[in-house]
C-alpha cells in the first residue's frame, strides 16, 4: 500500500485503562476494542501530560508539555500562535478534522491584540485548536443559553426532545419510578436510564457524525486525520437503556486503597482526601451507584465502535486508515480514597493506547504489547509522519512511535512527565497555597514515580515493590529511597532546564548560526591565512559588508 494513509484518532473522556477487557477488567468485556488491539499494538505504559481534561488535551493537540504551551487548567486559553497538530498537517497537505470534544478555550484577548477577527479563517482555526470543526461538542453545558447550544442539542430538538436544555434534560437526566425528571449531576441518580433512547445518545450521535465525515471525505481524496473525541464516560454518569442495568454490585472491583493511606500525614494528600469529590467516592454506596453506570457507558462506547469499525470494513476504509484509541485521563472511582482525577496514581494518569496500522510494515507487530514508556504528546509526531509531514523537533516535544509500530529501532524514553495546576481546587484553599505555588509535577521512569509538590515534601512510589501505590515513600529514610529521590529530582531539574519554547529554531535558522563568516561577520581570525585555513575560502574572494568589489 503506497498511498498516504488516513488517521482516525479516537479519544474517550475520563476512561480508565483498566476498565477494558484487553487491559484486564474481569467483568467489563469490550470485544471491539480488544479486536483493535489484536490488529495493532497495545501500549501498557502510556501517560498523559496532565491528569485534567484541558491541559491534557492541549498537550495532545500541540505535541508539547504543559509548561511549554501554558494552558495549565480547564478554561485557560491556548495562546494565539501556539502551533497545533492541525497546523502541521495542513502544511503537509492533509486535513485535520474534529468530531466531538476538545475542551479548547480560544485566546480572545490575544486575537484582539493581534487584530485577528474571530470569524475569519485564521480566527476560526485558532478558536478550534487548529482543527477543521466538522462537529464540535464539548458537552458539560447544563446552563447553556439557546445561542450556545451544540448541534447535538438541535438534533434532539429536531426529534421532538424539546426543553430549555435538551442536553441536560434528556441525555444527562433520567426518570424515576414516578416519572419525575432527575438530574445525573446528583450521583444517586446514576443508576437511572438516561432520558433518551440509546440511538440518540451522545455516544451514538457522535459515532454517526464520524461516519458522516468519512463518507464525505471519501469523495474528496485528500488525506485526513479525524479526531473522534467522545464526551463519555466522563460525568455526569448516566447511560441509556439497556446499558443502565447491565452491571451490578457483583461486577464492581474492590477499591485500590489501604487504611494507612487514610491516615497519611502529607498535607497535600490529606487535602485531596478532604475535597468533596474524594469524600463522596470514598463512600461505598456512592461507588455502588456510579461504577455500574460508568461500566455501562464504556460498554455502550465499545458497541458503537464495533458499529463504526464494521462500517469501515464494509467501505474499505480500514485498509488505509491508521486507528488510534486512547483517553485523556482516568478516574479514581474511590481508589486511594479519592474521586475524579487530578493526581498521579496509575488509575488517573495512565491511559489506554492502542494503535493499529494497516500498512505492511506493521505486520510484524500485530497483536503485540509494548512496555515502552509512552507519552500522549507522542501521537502528534506519529500522525504527522504517517501523513507525510516533515519532522518538527524544534516544536514537537513528543517522539514518533512509528518504530514501535513497525518493529524497528529508533524509539527510546527514560522518563514520562505529567503536570497539574491545582490553584482553583479546594486543596489550595484549605492549605492557603498561592496560585503561583499550587502546582505539582510527576516524573516516572517505569519504576520510581516521583512527584514534586511545591512547598511540601515530595510524594514517591516504587511500582516494582508496590504496584498498587499504597505506600508513599517520599519521606522515607531508607538508603535506596533517598538515592532514588535524589536521582529523580535531578532528572526533573534537567528536564525543566531544557529548551521548551524555542519553537522558531528551524533547521535553517540553526544552520545559519554556524555560518557567520558567510554573512560578512569575522570574529577571532588573526590573519588571512588563518581565515583561509578555517573556512577553506580564499580571503581575497571574501566580500565584507561595505567593501567595494575589486
């Protein structure tokens, strides 16, 4: 197959890696995602660059670390001028198309300062994180005014599901036994069936829209990357029938936690446990209500992906489309006495990643698992390479995964990095931490996971002896732990001191820095003989600036 492949990049929101059967869940069977793994490579150590939606996605879409792109929290705009994967693919002659969620906030102030009309072609691209928005729906808009509705809201209204907020009242609410509308924002209502038929739910609708795009794109012939970004299984946790009661308490895996974690003396970890969402998910009856719905959402996602993959097989698209499946972060679900995401245990910061490449070069790795340390930012250079773009190492901080997909050498990584800004959280308020100090950074080498907590002692786990991360050894005086902490802190400092913002250092710019003499600048030459010896150029032929020709 010589023609340029397309790329279908599927991202589920808040999907834990261990809630798929191919990653070991004993009760939640996901045969269609499993089948994808059997056709490609399943990565077992993939880490996001932040355990929060917005910054994690901005890293994925730019191929850069959070400290590099600066969008450290949800609602923090991605600055104008920050190059994205969409920009890189367009320059390579490919389309970068969005179907679903980005959690992108546009830099309106930056555009105004530069005189960019938000409605212009450039303004729209900046506002959509570089994507061509075939269908954007970030969800999570319970208070949206009519003019801010998504196309999904309009779709519901067209079917007769009319209210002041269809997303809230139908897709994310349920009816109790008395027919009263109950919001899924309240966790006790998670076991209700969503107030919409499955075929009209967000997951089914977005699957249909991806099919619509690919049907249209087949007529065009331009290579494309389609980012199919599902809103679920992110909260509100509610799923349509028949998925709402497929799972019960007997299918809930015991929480990963210990009594010792409950009595931790680390101020920041204790503040996390005191947060409302963590207190809530630490209660068993909350887990028993929410987890079956969460599992149902994942099962529904797998079934819709099965429908999508079957359509791709029937139309021949599977033969020339790289498919990548992942998520933007995990979900604690009561593990470690915590809820939601926001810290660095495996269940929050490690994500599933499966890539199937239909090209013959990938035949040798089909059905294999990789234990290499991978970061979400690696997808950008991988997709750029697949779609014929030139490498951009001065911009993209991720590393091309093609060698791992094709079974060749050329990929290596010693550490994975993830960052979090908790300044808007209850933890910062409880501890009185200033905005500029409310940050943590994780560095992980596959064994030691070291978390620098500004203003507090570090947190560290040894995943070799403590794979469930139940014991914080960040203050342990054991010689091995002291040595490991020093090495990890040194590695983190080395990473932080690297170039992170030198995105204009193209190959041509770097080459010109070594050719000062060619521009008429002579520094440190003693005489003409030395000049000729160093440059290999006769001094008489050299024309310094301002010297008239002979």
